[in-house]
């Protein structure tokens, strides 16, 4: 018996319905990615906290800021607030985690 994964095994798996494509889904997806990159959201053992990837998190925040600038005046009030609040909160969390990483590095020396 082979341990290879084939397309046939995926075809038998139950399908999970995808959410409706929307601007809110884009924002929430990017926010969740950034939270994982910052180490705020992780899967696995509860006692294992992943190392944050600050460069990647900063890149994601910058992408969201570009999205915010390029969509200015074209969003509903709800969409605009969601994006603004997400960017602001992620920037704040980025600064907090950057400080924590710097303090931890200083203690190791």
C-alpha cells in the first residue's frame, strides 16, 4: 500500500463551503495572517508560543495600508472603519511585540 496522496482521496473528502467573496473577507483574511505572523494566533500545543516574524508582519501591515490608501473614497463607512481599525490595531500590536522581542533579546545577552 502506498502512502502517496492522490487527487482521488481529496475528491472523497467533504467540501467546506467557501464564504462569499467580499471586501470584509479580504480585510479579515489579511488581519488573521498578520496576527499569526505576530505570534498572536497559533495552532498546536497551548504552551508553545510561536516566534513572531516581524518582517513579514510589517509587510502585511504595509499592504493593508496601501489597500486603505488606494480604496479611499470607494468604501462604505463600515468597510472603511473595519480597514482603518485593523491597520491601527495591528500597528499597535506590532510595536508592542517588537518591544517584547527587543527586551527578550537584551536579557539573553
